[in-house]
């Protein structure tokens, strides 16, 4: 029993409304599996349609386009990347969909510009309502315009984030004042609190952050929070990881998966969150697969809709970067042969998932479903409703449930090994895996 139990860690609440949940429950209690599965399918289809629009604003030259490219995992020269170093002359907002998932779009907004252009008119002009949240970028100190814009966004009930860009430049400018051993070069000058005798990157970062935050506080922002980033290794360096985590924490639960799906896996934490969010939808997928299009599987005492399972497993692979194209890209980034990364993968890749592969996995998971139905029942009440009311789904529901959960766990474990392999021997390793 131990191995099945290990897979059934505490089940997170499904991110659906109480009304939807009651509808599914009522259908199951009436023994109407078809209605319950149709509802589950509708909920999943709605989730897949969720759009996320992220606004990035700041003065021309502050690094907006570079930030957008970094968030989309694109190098500035790659196809579809936002052009950098271009002086803005219009009030146009340019959309940049994520290359891996067009449901997530970054919008390159022009800076407020002239002093007589108020945040109020600016937000009207850029269509405030369109965006889920705002990122206000500056490569130096934030201005009065930045602060009033933030207040206006907050007053209208949305989140904003202050991002201080080009921190790598500050680092290298400061580093020049120190010798190779990291000792202050400046002759005759006393070391100060912000410029200590020994070069100290953490202290330098803290002082830039503090300076920006004090400045914003003077401009009237209460408890300002500033994130320091640079476009290279954006999601791994400085405040990049904390910024991504903050976006995720602030998003409403039904939007978290949309944000996470195309996010590059650059840390164990991103991986953990992806797995956690995908897990929440497993029971809905299982229910859907037992619905109207379920057909008996020859040789197995069960009826399921295999196509739904194929689509789900492919989605898991893509979300965890277990697809030919993303592996190729990662291999290029870390300058390693793609075969080296593939060698640590145990599950099939996105393009290898076929009906036959799924039937094989299903055969295995039926074993668990037959052996542990009570365990599943105890952990996930909804499984109990299905099994309790519908003899026809007594095997197919827990079988698909185990299949999806186990594959999800295995794919996440593969993704972790791939990243570990990718980072082997690089300087990022200790930062990510310590
Ligand atoms: N060193 C460094 N340069 C950056 C960074 N972000 C942007 N830049 C440079 O700053 C200039 C303006 O960047 P861009 O993204 O076009 O700014 P935008 O006008 O706000 O869209 C370009 O020359 C970029 O290469 C960064 O994080 N580090
Ligand atoms: Mg630009």
C-alpha cells in the first residue's frame, strides 16, 4: 500500500466554483455520469480559454522590450522577439503573445511621457480594463509619474509591480572600483557603508533596492516593494525568482495554471507549482474521460475516452518541457548535446504519446485502482461520489485518475532530472539546487 499512498498526498481543493461542484455532485447522485462528465468537460474547456494580459510600462529605454523578451524566454535576436533599443514615438500598445502559449500576452506600453499627460488619461488610452496586472519598469529612480500611475492602478483594484531593470550594469560599474581580489581600489578614499572595503554583491543589491524604495516612499507610495532584475538569466538571478513567485501568489486561483503553463522551468519551485496546479485538475479530466465518449477497451474491463487521456498526457509533457522543441532549445542554451538531456528522461515525450502508450499505462493503473479503491475514496471525496453512485465508473474513474496522477508525478521527476543535467557544471547550479 505504501507506494499508492505516497502518490496520494493531500489533495488540493479543485479550483472550481461551489455552484459547479454542486452541479457535478447532483448529477452523480442521480446516477447521471454523462451530465457530470459534460459539466467537467465544460469547466476544463473554460480553463483552457483563460487569457492573461500583462502590461509592461515605463519610459522609453527603461528596458520594457528586453523584459518582455526575457519573460517569454526569447533572446532579442530570435523570431517574434520585441525589438529593443527603439525610441517610442506613438501611444501604441504592442501585444506579444508567449511563443509557447498564446493565452498569455505581454503588452509593451509606452511610458506616460509628457508631464501634462495624467495617469488617468493614460490608463484610458492604454485600455486599463484589458490587463490582469501592471509592471512599471525603470532603469534608474522611479519618477513622480511612475508613483501616481501606481496609485491610480491600485485605486482601480489591480496589482502593480515596480521593477528596477539593468541591475547587471550597476553591478559591473561598481565592480570596476574593486581590484581582482575584490578590494576597494580607490586610493585615499574611505570605505563607506554602501561602498565597503570588500566587494559585496548582496549589500550592493540591498542598497539599490533600498534607494528605490525610499524614493518611492517619498513620492507617497506606502510600503513600496521593488524587484531588481536583469534581462539575462532573468528568472534565475537577483529578484527575478521572487518576482515570478509574487505574480503567482497574487493571481486568482483560476488563473494560476494559465500563468504557469508556458513558464520556463528555471527552479525547483516553478516545477513544484506547475505540478501542484495540474494535480488540481486531474479528477476533472478523469471524470471527463468516463463520460459520453467512453468506449470499452478490448481486453480491459473498463470503458474510457482514450483521446482525452492522450491530450492530457501531451499537455503534461509540454508543461514540463518534455517536448522535442523545448529540449532542443534548452540544450542549445546550456551548450550540451540534446541526447545528454534526453538520457535522463523515463516517460515518453510529447510526440511519443499515442493511444497504445495510454492503453499500456491504463493496464498498469487498473491494478492500483482495483487494489486501492478505498484509499482513493478516503482522500478524494468526489471519487467516492462517482464510485458510490455508478457501478459503470467504479473501475474506469480510479484507473484514469491513477494514470494521470502517476504520469504527472513521473513527468515532473523527469523535468527535475533534465534541469539538473542541464545545469551540471554551470554557475547557476548552486543558486537553483542548494
Ligand atoms: N545591461 C543591460 N542592458 C539592458 C537591460 N535591459 C535592457 N537593456 C538595454 O537597454 C536598451 C533599451 O532597452 P529596451 O528593452 O529597448 O527598452 P524600452 O525602450 O523600454 O523597450 C537596449 O539597448 C537594451 O539592450 C538589462 O537588463 N541589462
Ligand atoms: Mg521598447
